């Protein structure tokens, strides 16, 4: 019935996704089912196609846009029904770094993967990450950096989380062009995602490890 | 060999007497101003503030004395105006957020916002909205996206063509003077004329324009390459017409004294993938590259220089077919971009201008010994039968230890048998 939603998200057809969502909701389809059976599955397929180079950044962006438009319609009903997300995520580009395209795509893919995402934007100070963890009680904190001069502040953020006593309650995942698994290990992050699709896989793995 | 002969040999795939070196001749082969200052201090050169010749990435001007000390072989000719739309003239002092005294253009006009970020203005006009932002403790500017809501039914490609048009007499005169200033010098010349990059994402937000129109948001532009392809083709077609007409005028002024021309900086690669498929590259970009490169090769002796970060191995055959002679920055750390493989597969047809040292890990965070090891390895691989100009993988970034930079230059000299 909502295969139309799946197809529209996969094709990046925002108008089609909105129409399919409205139709499904008017037919009293369970909003959680819409998210889990169609939206998440479609975004997983977008991620799979990205991994095998059938899809690229533009395709991811338009699929994410269609997904978000659909989610905006579903979310009020999800909230009302008390449905729980796959996990809560606080995400941001670290202090001194204004590059947010990669971070935005990761945030969208996580949202499309059923996570509740609190996006702090770019140039985010350690204090803001600490405050967001206290306020939002996320399971995961995702840090992004594009520059070699800013990637080191990921370590500062992890230290700030430790000092605030909230480090044990979150998994810290990092990503960005100069980031490697070795760097993640070196600064005490819990995981490294090479791209937006692998970030979702990693986030799910971390949730299961919790 | 003098520098010019050395570079010429490398560009024509003949083994020069030693590997030629470039730093500072383009906006993608440069050195952050703080590192230029550190090199001056290291070599005991006359202490004076370094000029910021490229304010977006805060690249320091590599002047003659430093070029001599470092044994650099290339001079750059730059457009009259910077990426923020103002000319580099009437130098004035400025203190960077880290407290370094530098020199910037009189038109480098800035304000500080409530957060402590430095805001810079197009054409130095503070009445216009700021077009660049440097974070409080930052080392570089980033463009500010100024995007009006998009009216899908009334999109007009002309709005994205404001920055393209016939070259002005003032710009031509600037190029003539810049070339004249290099007359009699030994070094090779690479020219940065502008106007021949198609869809360079650093230029799409138009930080040089006061009130940019059209599609200026980066994500929206990427989306447009998929959903508004005809719109993009219309932009590229007209841009290409202007570019070729301008190259004709420029060639009449600078002649064949230019050895290479920075043709295009559009990035196609990411760290592990790419921004589009080879099919998209061939359909959307290739025809325009081909037209520009064909014109250059038919009418000049210039070699064409293509910059693209990231993993671009799958595009290289199409880039060669499109007439590109030189690839930069040769990001060997990206997926599928191993030095040996690139040299073996494409070395006969493509000059590698870069790839000499990794700037994401080894140069900024490694030891001088690790720097030396990688430089010697890369020189060995890339220098066989010419086709190599030594440069790091993109600009040397701020906070790179000067000992590592010095170790890099010493390693090239060691390989060249100059130690």
C-alpha cells in the first residue's frame, strides 16, 4: 500500500513522498509502520546504493529531502502515539569548522534510519555538546570535522564529556574526510564511520551494544 | 637545466635533471600564511609580515627569497581579483585570530560578529552582506551561503552567469603586467586565468558577488546536477562560450610564455567515493572540458591543469580524453589512488602535479622521519620518465610543524642528489 512512499523516497520525489504519506495517514495506516516498513527501508536502500556507487551525494540529498518531508507529516502522530525512536543522537560539526554538508547527510541518514536527531549545527563548542547531552539524554554523540586543524577538538569534546561525568552514558562516533579508525582509537571515540551509510550501520551496532 | 627547462621536461614526459618543485603558484598548491611565516623565520629571512595573496584559504605569498631558498621552480600568475572580489593591492597590516601579523589587501574589509567570528565582504563593500566567515579561532574563511528562495517556475540560467562575461581591459592589462614582471626569470609559469571551471563548488556561492542570484546553495547545486540538468547545461554552454572568447584575448596578451594553465578546480572525488558517476561526468562536464582543452591545444603551447581532490581514479581516463595534461593534487590517500597504480596506469599520458606528501596525516601529525620516508617513496614512484612536479597533496595547512615542512624539502633535495 505504501510502496509508493518507498518508491518516492528512493527516487527523491518529494511531492510523491508527501502525497503517499498523506494518503497512507488518511487511510489510518499506523505511522510507526510507515516509518519502519517503508521510510527506514527506503533510506537503507539509498545507503546501500551509495555504498555500491549507484547513488552519489546528489541522489542522497534528494532522497533525504523526500524522506524529511514525509517524516514531518508522520512525526506529530508518532509523538502522540508514544512510539520510541531507534535511538537518540546529538550531532554537530566541531568548533572552528564550518563545513556541514557531510554532517547534514549523516544526520539525514540517521533520521531516515529511525533515529531521533538533535542537530547542533556547525562550529559547536565542547560546552554545547555537554549541555546537549545533559538536556537531550542521547544514546549517541556524533562529531564531524573536515579540517586537520579542527579534528583535534574531537578529543577536547570527549574530555569535556568525561569531565562533566556524562561520557559513560553515550557512545561517541566520529567522521569526516581526515578521520580514520586509528584516530578514533587514539582519542578514545567509540566508533568511526567512513561515510553516511556506514554511520547508520555503526549507530545501530552501538545501540545493540548498549 | 634552468627551472623552466626542468618543468618543461617534466610536462613533456622526459626525465629532467631533477624533480621540479612547486609551492605557491596556484590556490591549490600553496602554503598557509602562518607556515610561510614559520619558514621565513626558520631560514632567517628578512622579518616582515607575509602577504596573504589568497584570503579564502589564507595562503601566504611565497616570494622570491623563499623560492630561492626552497629551490622552487614555478611562478604563478593570478587573476586581478581574489575570490572575495577585491584586488590584491595597497597592502595593510592585519593580525590573525592567532595573533600573527600579516599583510592583506586594502580591500580586505572585515567586521567581528557577536560570536567573535571574522566576517569578510564582497569587493570590500561593507554595505553588502558578508560573503565569508572565519570562526573565532579559525585559520581559514568559509563562504556564507546567500540563497534566495528558489522559484522553480522562474529559474533563469542568466542568474548563475553574472560572474561570467567578456574579460575586461583592466583584467587583460593586469595579466600583461604580471607576465612582464616575470620576464627574464628562470622559472616556469602557471597561469590562473579563471572562468574555465565548470561547477567548482567553492565558486558556486559566489563570495565575490555582492548579491548573488540563481542557485548558490551548495546542497541545492549538487541536487541541481541531478534534477535540473538542463539548467546547468545552459549555464555551462554560455560560460564555455565566454571562456573560449576570453582565452583568445588572453593568449593574444600573454602568448606562449605560459607553460601551464590552471583550467579547472571542480572536485569530483571524496575520501572514499565520488560526487557523481562516470556517466554523469561524461554527460554533464566532459563536453565543456573538451571544448576548452581543445581550443587551448589547437592555439597555444599551454598544458592544461585539472585539480580534483579525492578518489578520482575512475574519471582519469575521461579526463585524459577530455584533454587534460596535468592532474592535481593526486590524493594518494583516497580510495584507489595508490601512487604506484596511478603512475603505472596513467603515467604516460598524465603529469602528476602533487601527491608528494599526505597533508591529512603525515605532514601535519607525523614525524620528520615519516615525512622523509614518504617523500622519498613518492619521488621514486612518480619521477620515472618525468611527468611529475613535486607538491604536497593540496595546500600545506595551518598548524603543520615547520620541522616537517623543512624535512619535506630536504627529502626532495636528497632524492634529487642536492644534499
